[in-house]
């Protein structure tokens, strides 16, 4: 699904993109240690004006291991 021309996505922060989902890292830190979010592309609507919604994320825990989560919709 193509994004609108004025989409705020910053492609240099994008780590993976399969056309439906993409992972974007946080711009506040090094790529190897910063957290990030998982987005799903969707239709533009009042609740998703950019054409995507956040569905999960990841972060490095204090012990050094990585944790990830995906939100379920009810």
C-alpha cells in the first residue's frame, strides 16, 4: 500500500519493510541499542491519518536481552 506524499515516515529509520508491516527504530539513540515500533499499513481514516497504525514494538532490557511485543485488538 503506497503512502501519501506527505507521510511523516522517516525512511532512514526504517529497519525492515515487507510492504504490509515495517519496523522503525527510535531516532534518539544508536541503531544497535535503541528501541523501535512495529507499524501496519492500513487505509487512511480519521484514526489513522498517516495510513499506518502502531501494532507493537521492541526494546533492549537492562540485562542486555531484547524484548518485543505485539498488541492484540479486541
